[in-house]
């Protein structure tokens, strides 16, 4: 957050009268969400709308999910190297970050592919992608914590926060893959 607002303390970002900070954070996130939707839609159109079905033409569904997720993770490698996802102050930088992003993208690929398959549209996946990109830990921390706790949490390395979420990501990805592979055997993928 401080990257966007410079040296302005969190408590001074919003007006003191008329709107609580927690409501202001939600409004700010909604505004960012509108902007973030467009790149999320582009990625969904490319990854789930185009590449996923093409991969499934030449390999099994699990292999397509795995390869698609790895390719998607590698697609993010320049941002990871620049420190966007996990910063640059962790051991095995940038290789650990690139590997972590590939793992995350495999899990998300399974979930978003299942969502695309079940709805026969990339729009719900694009909306979910927008929420994942924009309304994740920052919003929850901003709404559910005090300013002091939020400031203390800022000192925790991003890679540590990611590590705490790995079991949930793997669970969601595994369940999604199982539902996708075994629950949608004879269906086609995307219609716009």
C-alpha cells in the first residue's frame, strides 16, 4: 500500500469526517476493481478461453491444467522478478518466487477452469480473477484489523504470508481439478 501512497500514513489517506476508514477502503477497492477487471478479462480470455481448450486437444485434462498453470506462472515471472508478488528480500530470490507463482497459478488454473467449464463463459472466471487480484488480503486486513495491527503486519515478508496460504490454495486447486476432471467428462469448454 505504501508503494501507491508514498509517505502518507494509512490513517491520513481518508477524510476525517463523513466516511469511516473501513468504508473508504471498501469504496477504494471497488474503484480499483473496475480498473483491474480489464486485464483479468484479458488473461481469462487467453488462458481459459483459448489456451486451455487447445491444450486439451493434445493432452489429458490434468496435464492441460498442470501445463497451463506452469505457463501462466512463468508468464508472471517478470513481475515476480521485479518484486511485485513477493518482494525481493527472501532466500532463493527470484527462483523461489517464480516457483511459488507457478504453484499458485496451477491451483488457480484448476479453479478458474472449473468455473469457466461449469458456466460455459469466461466472464465469471474474469470476475473471480479480478477479486483474487484486487480484493484479497489487503481488504481483509484493512477492514478487520486496527491501524497498529495493520502496520505490524506490513513487516511480515510476503513470502511468509504466501506460505501460510499454500494449504488452502492446494486444497481449492485439488478439489477443483477433481471436480473438473471427473465431474465434467463429456462437455465442451467455452462459449461466449
